[in-house]
C-alpha cells in the first residue's frame, strides 16, 4: 500500500513577513488519513491565506494501482520491495525551477517520508507563494495516524529562497 497526502499552503505578501508569518509556521504539515483500505490512497489539502489558513480537503481518492507521478512527486516501486521517491518539478509548483530527482529517497515497507517544495507565483493580482508538502507512507498496512506524532523516517526539502 502507498498513501500520499499533499498539503499546500498558499499566501500573499500580506502574511509573508513577521509577525504574520508566524501564522504559517504553526500550521500542521500532516493530518490523519481518512481511509487506508486501497492499494493507493491520495489526499490533497489546501490551506490558503484568503480562507484564514483553514485546512480544506480538495481531493481524495483510493484506487487499485499507484500512479507513477502525483503532481511533482515521482513514485517508483523497486524489485527489492522498496519504493523510490523523487521530485520532478512542474511549472504549477511555481518558480524557481528545481532540478529533477527521480529517486532521491528509498522507503522500506513500514516507513514514511516527507518531501517539500515551495514556489513563487505571479498573476494579475500580484505575487503569491506556496509551500507544498508530500507525506508518503509505504507498507503492507498503513495506520491512519502514520504521519502524526513523530518525524518521518526520511525527509527531502527542495525549498528555495523565494524573496
């Protein structure tokens, strides 16, 4: 089983610097999984400044087969029973561009990982910023609280200086 939980935090210049940046710093970077019964479980949460950073579940799915890619997250099951994870930057993640890393982390069954990207977006309303957290669990069974209460077994941050 593979569980992927994507948490996207979006903000503008209004909460970019102190003291309002503290609001973002204390936001959760993981939630309990809603369900873990299928071979692949996916959840996408958005926390946006305009909504007071309330966590809104935007998408949830359970399917029989994991995709090879979910947004910028690359998922590669290996012959040795592990799961390789990487990040392949997509323009929707914002600037600056990141170098692809198709197998930066290997998870053994029972392990979890956290991969982080951030980005800057320009639009007609001005600059907007995003932090995207990919929480991944891999194993025969996955507990609903696998992302809570402890640090992930492995972490990768491709967060860049945005200012």
